[in-house]
C-alpha cells in the first residue's frame, strides 16, 4: 500500500511542505530513513538527522523551522508523536486479518464460537467456553472450561486463560501470558505447607493489554480484577485478589502481592514491588525498582527508592550515599585523633 504526502496530510490534519505527490509504503526511524519511508521528528535531540535522512516524508511539529536545506517532504502537524501513532494505527488496521478455524484446533462441542473468528493450529477450547465475534486466537492458545473471551480480543501464541475466567472486549494477550493460574496460597502446618484451593476467578475488563509471560493470578475466592484500559508490560506478576484501577500502566517485572488495590491512572516503572494488602491512591507514580511496603493514601504522589519516598528526598539521600566512603575514612581518622587526645589528657592528669 502506497500513500502520497497529500493523502497522509488529509488523514492526520497536516500541512504539506514540499512535493505533495511523493508516496511512501513503510515507516522508518529518522536516523535509519530509506526512500519510500515516512519518519517523524518530535525530539529536538534528533534534529540533525532530518538534514541527512533518506526518508521520503518526515512528520514535524508546526513549530519546527529548519536551519538547513531538507530533501524530504515535510508534513507539519500540531503534535508529530501523536500524528505518527495515529498513522501507524490506520496502517495496521488495513492489514488483512486471519479468519477461519484450523482443522487441528480442539474445540469442545459445548463451547460457543462467534462469527468472523480466527482459531489457529492446535488451539484448545474447553467445555462451555465462549469465544465472541471477531476474536483472533493464534496457535497453541488454551482457553479453559467456562472461560469467556470478549469481542475482537487477540490472543497470541501459547497464551492461556484458565477455567471460568472472563476477558473483556478488544483485549490483547501476548505470547505466554497466563490469566487465572492459582494464587500463591499455602497454610503452614507441622508437616509442611498445605495448599489452599484458589476457587475464585480473574476478570479483565475491556481494552486491557497483558504483556508476554505476565501472570494474573485467580482469587482465593471472588475476583482478581484488572479494570478497563489497563496496560501491563512483559514479565509482570499480579497476585490473587488484587484490583488494578482503570488506565493504570506497568513496565516490565512489576510485582504486586495479593489483595492489593491499585487506583486509576497509576504509573509503575520497571521492577516496582508492592506489598500485599496495600491500597495505592489514584495517579500514583513509582520510579523503577521502587519498593512500596505500605498503602499510599494521597493521590498524585511521585515515589522512588526502597522503601519508596518522595523523589527529592531520595535524590538527596543518594547524594549522601556517594559520600559515605569518604565520610567513613574521616570518621575513623577523627576517632583516632580523639583517642590520642584522651591518652594525652590522661597522661597530664597522672
């Protein structure tokens, strides 16, 4: 598929500066531009590349004024980053979607399968499961008995939804993610740890995305709930009976212990850890590797470190930490000097 500069400008509400007839068929980073590709410039750190890029078209902000000659055709827009995201979405939606049911798929006769679905090779769908219209199930997907998959949801290879769990509409489950495995529930006894049956379920509401190899554990009883619009990166662990508020985002390797409630619009950097039975207020932001041992009661807070504290305090503490080796040497020197002074005073008294 080829698109002219003029067509692209009309799609995203931009203004062409240069030849409106040039056409592109692919995307490229501005520093790796090739003829026939479209790139974008949203960060001034990359401005030097716009004067040498081989890309045919470059999206730029309305405020951009070139310092040197540019060979590429420009399309000026209010926000280049948003424009390229919109354009990629349009481009991706035009790709043909797979359809049909592969003969190697194992579908229980009592399962309900909607229209216009794709069920790939070796997919397994259990008794009384429901797969709604427009779903795409890639090879080796497993859907347990009684589970429900909402309309237009995509499940990538080897993703798993355990029995009775519910997945909303337009969700994306990436390869290897597991929805509804048992929570980590054991009771210590004299003979070891006795497993506590996890009889609850997981509910993913609409427009949730779960990254590759992430796990959302089923509740001991009741529900583990991931609310609408939540985006979870790869290798994230959500414990049993947790509740994650709408539009919260988590980077890779975040871990949330059981029965914790996370508010709406929170942002967690990589490897953030949150203790169990905590409540995290709306719009909390935690920097990478923050450890949150207790509830965060006030909304709109920013946290860093372990235990997590306000960023300015954390940076001050880090500045002190860097000085600790010198402070240690100084302290030892002062200790020796004090001992020498004590020794002299004792000699004088005697």
